[in-house]
């Protein structure tokens, strides 16, 4: 019955408030405006301090601060006891009261609100008027962990992820140039003094094949060796004698086809065709028809480009991740869209003192010979672990330079800092060589805030223990010197 009556009164008050609003919007007389409820000063005093102020004419206008009407009247103060409530107070259950009753915690000391290593056994304010923060017993544990409230964890945005096993893959990008394979370069030179009678129609840059005639050579020494060998054949010599005569021609680097032609025709030619020793491009041509050539003079230089070297400069910090046999992808800058695959064959033993880089040699097959010496290329060296390893996100690592650590999430707002040893990095993850086990949860976000809280609590705890008076001095009394 009381609730029905209260609901009817509420409806009447709402209707009156709506009429008052319409009356304020349309300037006409309204005989149905509700009379203002007058609260006496005694009632206001009994009800306690005012919680808000209402228009003295009963209009639905309210203010949190004292105000006056245009004609100078004060707005009516409404205490808490005079506020309208249509719900009857309900008695909370006994078990709820017991649950809400929290055991009183003992304050150990008060710490500086700005994080400075300053504590006090009694409440106080700092130089800016901020209250010192109370530290209760049990908040600073001795097991090496730091405990944070759920509200502080949510505000900091801390997140945790389990330690998993996965392969670490990374790519080292470095510039380089194409170089000739030193083992695939040869020269055409004579081992005797002779004359170049004629040169074949080959020039610098031409591609020649092994056994292709390069020039015709005449030499008295070569003719004398050929005559001696032919005499041994005609005399029917065998064994060491015949073999010795042939070996003299071979020592003069006489082409094998010329020796076989001598054995077949039994005729000494005036000049002998000199052949290309290998396939490749002519890099240098010094032979000229009619010239005199001495022993060792370079007449032709030939290089085979079917296999080339790519020499790249790798930063000193990336050098430990590179090993012989590592796969490399080569992207020539002049050949857009084309890629070549090679492998690291040598890591040069010396570093460049000016650039702090090391040279890496990569062998790359070049069957179409589109890779030319001195070309600029970009190399992508694929590095990583051979198999799955324990890994965590890079954001989880707290690295001070001399020490690397992770924050282990122990649950219930407890975090344990733990020193670890790191391995390879790549793909946003870092290998953990020692310090954690698979499945343990590590903090990956806002861990620096938790670490700062841990350092702060450790510093305050050490400061309090050094004081020696916090545990014995009762709270509320200042420590005497």
C-alpha cells in the first residue's frame, strides 16, 4: 500500500514538473502549478549539509552550488535526508555483511607518492602537499615476486603469453657486388720464345670454347722438339726413349692435337695452332700478328662466368648468425624481378675497420651469364635455428645491457623477475637458451611498468630495513632521533 501511494505521488510530481516546464516555455497563467515544498532551516540542519540546491519556486531546476533568482532570492538547500527516494531500505543478508567485513590490516609504513626512497612511520605529506601512500603488511613479499592489484594490472595494460617452441627465422639484408671466380680465370702464354704468325678472329669480350684456335705460333725450340720426337718415331724407339721425346713437347705446352697430327703425318709444320684452354669470355687480348713473344708473356686472358662470386658486406653484429652453407637469395639491381640462389662458401677472416663490416663470399650459378662482374646486388641471407626452440616475443625481454630478464606471471597478480640467457632473434621472437620452461607465462606488454614497480618496492623495502625503526615504532607517533 505504501509503495502504491509512493508511486502515485511520484507520478503527480512528474506531471507537475512537466507542467512547470511548459509554463516556462509558454508565457500564460497556469492554475495547476504545484506549490513549492518548503524545507525549514531546522530540517535542513537536522538533515546535514546540503547535497544540492533547488529553485525556490519548485521548478525542476537544480544546482550543485548556491545560486540566486533574478529577483534576489536564494535557491533552497536540499539536505541528504530530504532527497526523495521511493525504495524502501532493505536489510542486507547476514552473510553479505560478514563477507563485506574485512579484517583490519596493519600499516607498516608510508612511502613517498612520487616513488622517491623516502618512508615515514606516520602519515605525512610531501613538499607538494601529496599524502604518503600506506604500505600494509603482506604487500612486500620476500619470495622475490612483486604483487600488484588487479586494478593496477588492468590500467597498465599488462598481457602475458606462454613460452612456446618454434623455429626462429630471420633475414639479414646486405649489399654486394658480383665478382669473377678466381679459379675460373686462365691465361694463354708461351713457355718458350717464339713468334705469333697470325691471330684468330677473336677480340676482347668474345666467348670462346675450349680447344678453339686462338693464334698460330712459330718457335725454333718447338720445331727442334718436334724433330727429335719424329726421329725417335722413325727410328722405332720404344720405352723411355720415345716417352722422353714426347715429354719434351708436352713440357713446352704443345697442344695435344698438334702432337697427334705430327704422329699421323710425320711432318713438322712451320707453325702450330695454339688453342683456348677453357670456355669463357676473353677479358684481355695482347696477341698481335707478327709479334715476338717471350716465355710467360700474357697473350690472352679468359674467364669462365658459368659460376660467379657475390661478395657482400655484413654488419659486425650480424656476423655470428652467418655460417658456411647458409642459403642466400641474390637480387640484382639491374635485373628487376630476377632472383638467384646461392650459398655462403667463405667468411673472410678480417673486418673492415672503417665500416665495421665483414665480407661474405657467396657462390651463385650463372648458366645464362646474365650476372656480370661488378654488378650491384642485394643479398638476403636466411638465418635461424635448425629446429624449434623455446621462444618468447622480443617485447617480453627486459635488457639492461649487462643483464637480460623476463617477468614470469605466477597468477593472482604476482610476478617474478627471472634472469635468462638469450639466443637468436628473428620474426619478432627471441630464443631463450636458459632460464624458463615451456608453458610458463611471461609478461609481454607493459612489463617495464611492472619492473619499475618491483624496483621501487625493493628500494623502499631496503630503505625501511636500513632504518630499523619502522617495525618497532607504533603508527601515529614520530620516531625520535
